[in-house]
C-alpha cells in the first residue's frame, strides 16, 4: 500500500510539566489498511490516538490528512475524517436515549434533519441495535454499550476509525462480534487503527503492527516479523501469539511445511488437513 491517508511527522506531546509522552513520532497510515498499535501500558498509545483525531494538539510536529497539513483551522476536518471509539464506552455516552446518542455526531456536522435521521438509522442497523433506540445507553450491557459507541462513529462516516482497546471488558462472544464488525468495516473501505494487548488478535487481524515504547515507535512491520523479534518483545513487554508458538513447535518436529505462516486456528487446521488427509 502506498496511498497515505494520514501522516504524522516528528510529533511530540506532553501533559503539563509531567514530561513528554510522545517523542518525535513518525507514522504513515495507508488507506484501507488494518493497523495495530501495540505496547505496554503507559507507552503512549491513547495519547497518540487523541492527537491523530484532533482531541489533543501536538506540542511540536505536523499532522497531514490526505497530504494536507492540518492547522488550527483544519481541526474540524480532521475530527470529521478520523473517528475514535474509546476504551470506556461510558465516557463516550452523553444522551438520554440510544437514538439521541447516535444522532449527536451527525447533528453537530450541521447536516439536514433528514440526513441525520438516515445516518442514525443506518448506523444502528449496521450494529444491530435498532431495537435499543429508545433505551437509555447507560443502562445497557457492556457489549451493547460498545455497539452503541461504534454506531456513534459510523453515523459520522469517517474515512478512518480508531479503536482504543476495543475488546477490554468483553466476553468471548462479544469480542468475536467486535472482530466481525472490524472485518465488515474494513470490507466497506474503512481504514482501521486499533490498540490492544491481545497478541492473538493482532496476529490474525492486522496487516501491519507498530510498537510504541516510552513514547517512541521502536518497530513497524508485519505482525509475524514483530513477534519473532525477541528484543522488541522484551522491550515492549509483549508476548508471542499462541498460534505462532504452536506452529513453531510443530515445525520443530517437521510436522508442518516451512514458510507457511498460519494466522488463525482455522488456517493451521487447513495446513494440517492438507498434509495428513
């Protein structure tokens, strides 16, 4: 991929006198990719995301959207094109009903009333929450709240959607639903960026992974390459994906062919089936 949709150059950011959180970060995001940002707690992932969508402004450095440098007068354009789904869904909820919550973003875009209604209904249908439209969002289950927070962003129709630790607090069923939504959004042409501590999710889902450590990017490559780098794993306090460990153990015993890197259980089962059936 060479079509850069979002780019940051040498951005630095700190909270008051606490010292810098982001330190000369360079990052290009390519249109249509699935990008995972990984690293330990406190590495700067959430702060980076808030700079990427204009909630925070970098102390130094530049941000470019579709090749255009974003200045103060362009922040609205950045926020319109880069949506963010926060880790804590409750922090994103402000309205008294699900319908009002999902419609809030399009209304702030000053769209015609009919378009606001159309976007709101489409977003709720997309997330299968139309039946919740009159419910207060704060009384929903954790999985339902996550669906509402995603619908909030879908209604804004941004080109890029950022997910900050999207599977935190979700049970396995809702985590799989969330992953299916990520795949569907990507299939619909959205550029997806997410942060997560789930190495298995990164390995099977991401086209590319960026490792953030102490406010700096220390690796930027395909997930398989990153998780085979012991130096990076130790520095960023990561763990290797289970499927990678299993494949390597089978490879050691010459039970599977070389140079085929399964990224999921289904792919590994297909390899084993092709060898032994």
